[in-house]
C-alpha cells in the first residue's frame, strides 16, 4: 500500500484553531506561517488552551498578506509581516524565545475579547528559538510549536481510537500538520526517514499528549475523552502517545495527494 497525504493543516497562532490547506511550504521551523504567532500574558508567559480552552473558538484565515481572526461576531486582521521593532523575550516550555509584538491594536483586541491583558507576538527569524532534542541528540530551530516542527498522524490511528469511543471525535483534537492514509494503527510511530514530494523528513519520536486533546474544539468544553481511553492502550512510562513528531531536512512544497517514499 502507498501512504498518501490525506490532509494538511497549519495553525498560524499557537493554540487557536487551525486551517486546512491543500499545499504547504515545508521549512526547518515548520510549515510556512505555522505557529509563527502566539499570545503571551503580562508576565510574557505563553497562553494556550490548557488554561484557556475557549482559544479554540478563534478562527484564523489567511488572505493575501493578511491574517483575519474570526471570533463569534467580531473580526480582527493584521499584516503577516507586521511587528513592532522591539524584541520581547518569552519561553515555550524551557526554550528561550525571542519574539516581537505584532501591534498594539491587535494586542488590545485579544485582551478585550479574552478579558485579561495579553499581547500577540511573532517569532520573526529562524533561530530565535532553539529546541534541544535528547532523543535525536541535536538542536532544532523550531517555531512556537510545543517541541517539534511537525506532527504526523495516520488515519488508522484515529479510526482505531474511535472504535473504542462512544462519542466519536475528529482529527482536529490532535492538531496534526500532516495526516496520511495508513493501514495499521500507530504504524507512523515506527517511520524513520521518508520523503514527500521533494521534502525529506526524519521521524523524531512519538508525541506525548496533554489535556488539550480533551478540549472539544467545536465548543471549547473540556471532557474526559479521549485521554481516558488512550491511557488504556497508549500509555508508555508517564506519556500517552498519539501521532509522531517529525522534522524536515530541506525546504519544499508538499501537497494533499502526495505519496510518502521510504
């Protein structure tokens, strides 16, 4: 069987809703415009659905050189290349990260809608955040994703999980970048090196999941599943695994319908 790219996603702003795309430019840090922005609080700490599940209700769109955010009956937009030229220093977990505020009006819009002071910031340059991978014994240039530039999930992994769940869920719970048509549940864990189009990828490690996957993105309500069920068959040491973290070795475009070559 050929492994075919079934779906591609980018998440321009960390922890907000994603955008399904037909093609994406792979870069070292992740797909172009994937998690290049995030919200930080008044202590410069990054903000995610772990504490604010309603972030799933903010829907970004990219139109020409603008990012448009839809939330309930309000919208806001800003330029993709817009920043205030004064660096701020934040962290994504343990990684020191240099970022730039987009503009004061965008930070105020998010602050007003969320009900607390925050800023929208952007990572502008490759290398402004480095992540050390003990598994690969290397240091990666990463965007504002949790740890690795890409997350890949096989379709059968979700199908196998849904067979065990009373309330079926969609792949959006797991926020993948690349979804492939697969044959065996979780076989993607064991991929090593592969190529999609002209882009070479390397598997880093299976992805340990957190409480965020229990947040129903349709309504921002945190439930008990799917972590409860996954813990019965996907727990390794103290991690519950679903999908696998990968990195790319060269830039290039990949498309829905492309075949994985091993």
